[in-house]
């Protein structure tokens, strides 16, 4: 939560998250380069700089798949939810891995000639598909995303624009898949790389479809009760300290919260980054966003002082054990 | 073709870097008052994004100046 910007809002969870991520990256590179050096004993086959360059490339793709898997995994099984928290740091670290891959490629393959190294690399496809250019374009998108991951950007670009811009990760992912696929084909690397890549695409596609189907099933199928009120569900169907999400055409998604038996309703969209509040839980009396821990009083929709974030709230009636919701926000 | 693209991207980011450094040094506060209460080193982290999105930020800067001139 923020009433001033800081470089990084460190806490214990973030530190552990970052240390584990960095250690994982170093371990991955060490194993990749070490195994490569054992496999290619002669430096004339594949030299250590090429192994490192490839290592950063493979590491980037693995990290990108992990990043894109976290969202749907958390929807499918809430035990993955802690991974959502601090996903931004993971994204920035991924960008640096991808950047180092590109930097090493440009430096190693284009750094010893008389022309601009970047131009030399991007013009080197020799009539084939310019897969280097696809990777370069993806890297630019990842740079913009990493550079605008701070809350300052969310506040100044607006939530909708920021979210739309960061959804470009899927466009960049497509560019990366094409970059690797065409690169592997043109370098005649065999079937292993395209097969692993296809597996990754199928994995991500399957996860997103599964998560979407699960969410659709979990969301309350709304039925109008009277005068526009929505019959949500039985009170007992909302677990204590949790919420159920109500979606109705023409209205924003609403989280119906059970706070120790008191049923209230608020927007499902966190004021910070649009996280799914209904997938969070009540901690210290506040509904807590699963993405970055922003908190809201279920009764007022306000963040606890000194924070100033606020989300819309909705009227609730409980009649005969059933929860009824007015989908028009309080105060219009 | 690729060389032209590189020149365009290079010029865009060169303008962006100059813009970002200048705006981070002071005018950033005019369109986001929260920056005034934030540590100076925060501006360092905002600079790359401003270099990338400088046309949008330039628009915000102009908008903020016009608003401050209104009686």
C-alpha cells in the first residue's frame, strides 16, 4: 500500500522470494554451462561464452513459462497463491536474464566486425525468417514492461492502460516462441528444442483453459431475485474469511465476503493492480488481495489508515439464509 | 529496412533518455504529487520507464502545466 513511493517495499516474504529466485537462476546457469562443458570437451565445438549465451536464453524461456503459469496455477489451486505475490520482481529478473542473452549474442557474434553489432545480428538471417528480429522485438516489449512495473506507473498510466500494456506479455511470448522455433530450425538443432517449446505452449494453453473453466464454475451463476437484487447463494456456501465472486453482464465483478459471519460485498477489482480480491482472504479484519497484499475493510471498502485506496461497496440482504446482492454500487 | 528501424528506435530512446533525466530531476512532481514525499532514489527507478513512454509522460507534463495555469 502506498502514500509515498519507495524503491522497493521490502518485507521478509519478498526477500526470501528474491533470494530463492536468484539462487535458482545461478544454479540453473551453473548446471547448464557445466553440463555443456562436459558434453562438449573441445572448445572448438561450443565455447563457454556460447554456452553461457544459450544458458541465459534457455533460462529466460523457462522463467517466462513459470511467470505465465503462476496466474492460472493460483486459480486452479490456491496453494500456488503465494507465488503471485512479488511476481513483479520475478518479471524484472526474467528481463535481465533475457537482456543478458541478447547482450551476449550481440557482443559475441557481432562485436568483432566493423559494422554496428546490433545491425549485424539483425541482418544475419540471410534470407530466412529474421528470428533475431523477433527476439529483439520481444525484448523491447519486456523492457517496457519491466521498466513500468513500479506502482508509480500504475498511478500515472491508470489501471486499465497499465493492465492492457502488461497483457502484451502474450504478444511478446508469441514472438519468443517464433524466435526460438525459427532459430532452432535455421541452426538445424534437431527436434528437441521445438518439441520442448511445443510442450511449453501446450502446457500454458492447457493451464489457462483449465483455470478459466474452473473460475467459470466457481463464479456464482446469478439469478435475479426481486427489483434487480441478485440471489447469490446460501450464507453457508461462503467459507468464513473468504469470498465468492459474482459476475453479471453489464456490472463489474463483485466479491461477496464472509467476515466472521458478517456478509458484505465490494468490488472484486483491487485498486492497486486490478487483482482478484474475491480470491483473497480476510486477514486482520480486512479482505486482502492475493496479488500484493493490499487490504480493504469489507464494510467500507477503504484501506486501513494511513492508506487511501478504496473500492466500491454494495448492499447485501440476508433473507432466509440466502444472500441477496444489489449490483448497483453504493452512492451510484 | 532493419537499419532504418534501428535508427528510429535509437532516436526514440535517445530523446526518451534526455527527457527522462530532465523530468526526473524536477518536473515529475508537477503531475504526481506523491513523488514530492518520496525518496530521491525512487526517481532512478522511474527513469527507464519515462525514457520508454516519454510521449505519454510529455502529454501528462503539458496537461499538468495547463491545469496549474488555470485560475
